[in-house]
C-alpha cells in the first residue's frame, strides 16, 4: 500500500462530515450536515482506484440522484459538469426515473461489481433501502458520500447539501412571521413523495417551526412528480378543506402545482403560498405575488461540491467534510439577485 493511500485511509477514518454553519442573506436557521459513519476500522481505498490515481488516469465520479427526471436535477448536473471540466474528471449523473429505490440500488451494485466507478455521491430514493449498498461501496474501497438527501446512519463519508430539518423549520418560522401574531386557520402541506426520507425530515422541521403558532397543520399530502396529476391532487385536496390560511410546498414540484392552483382558483392574495426551490415557474409565481417566498438550496453548488469533495480526497488526501449549501429565502425583494434553478 502506498503512503498516499495510507494517509487517505486515516483521513477518512477521522473525518467529521460537518461544515461551518452558513449565514446567507435572507437565510433562516441553518445547521451543519451529518457526521461521518465511516466505521471504527477506517476506510481503505480499492487497489484498482489507487492504480488509476497513480497512473494519472481521469477519475470516474458518478452522482446517483434519486430521480434525474425532476427539474431540480438540471442545475445539479450543471454544477457537476462544471466541476468535471475544472478538475479534469469524468463525471456523470445517473439514477432511476421516478424515484425507484430498487432500481437505484441495482444500478449502484452494478457499478461496484464491475469496478467502473472511482467515487460515488448518492441522493437516496429511500434512506433505508440505500444503506446496504452505501455500505457495500464503502467496504469495497470506493469513496462514497451523500448529497442533496442525507443518509446519516449509513456508511457515507460525508454529506453535501441542505440541512433538511432546519430548512423545513425555517420555512415554517418565516411563514408564521409573515402571517403575523394571532393568525388562525389551516396550513395545508404538500410533498411530491411523502414516503421519502428527505420529505419526512423537512416536514418534521416544518412541524417544529409551527409549534405554538395556533395554526393547524394538514398533511403532508402526496402529489407525485407528474405535473397534471400533482395539480389535480392539490385541487381535490383543497376542495375538501375550509378555513385555509396558507399552503406550503416541501419541494419544487408540489410548490409549482399548489401555486398554479392558488393562481387559477383566484386565491392569490387570499391564501398565503410558500414553498421550496426556484424553478423558472416558481420565480414567475414569486414575481407575480402568487408565492410569498420560496427557499433555494443551491442545487448547482450541490453538484459542484459533491464532485470536488470526492476529487480532492482522491488526489490531494483532503479529509472529506460535509458542505451545507444553505437555505436562502427568496421573495420579491431579492428575486432579481437569486439564481433560478433550471
């Protein structure tokens, strides 16, 4: 074993995947990512990867996103490609259309078995379903981190992305502040996948942020990621509700579907609408006063940093640490300064 690989193994064993807390203009409360669960014995890089490093071959870094068909994947891919060009790495965004955890696991297992990847970043379609294959990659000597969606109890070596619970809490606290003291009524919450770990984390933070507000939280209601079906679910849900004060989306797709309903039903200005991510459609809703604010998690930076963290570990023996990409609250006042995600 070379000195470089020995150093790298020790760095991974001792790395703590936590970035300094970020304070961004317009941000809510941010906390750091999860600590590494790399195990007591430490990480030992695979021989085939070390050989590729020693021979100067381009490193193959793949980002497995839980659903590349989502609009949110576009800026992630852009950041990944930017890092690949800057660092000279071969990068690729992979993953299952529709968020199929079994297909994501199968795809990753194939990469591991064929030794066709030098480092991995994974956004888990299901935290529990992906834990074994993350461990499989780690045990096979493939550096592996999570990005976008944390999997803190796995053998991930770090996390790049937004603190999901903190971002959900920020959304709720900002909404309560916006509605003002003494606000009453229901807040209906929508998510594109209520069964996903990221959705559960964000909603738990949202509930915490709503605590003591006097507002009744309804949901989260699952809408899926197909736009027409999502809109129809929002429409049917709202038809069965009364005394609704606000609507909150937990992600890009539920936000746009709910905002479309608010606009088309004539409830803009009557029901307060807030959400996540800054797709072009969401930016228009903010500009037109349909959405009061949305929270950006800087997906392009997630793609860029996921590649860079892994590349620096492999080539410079840099300890893997987490990167918190923050929770920037975007409203009409700062929309012109924000980066649209798509």
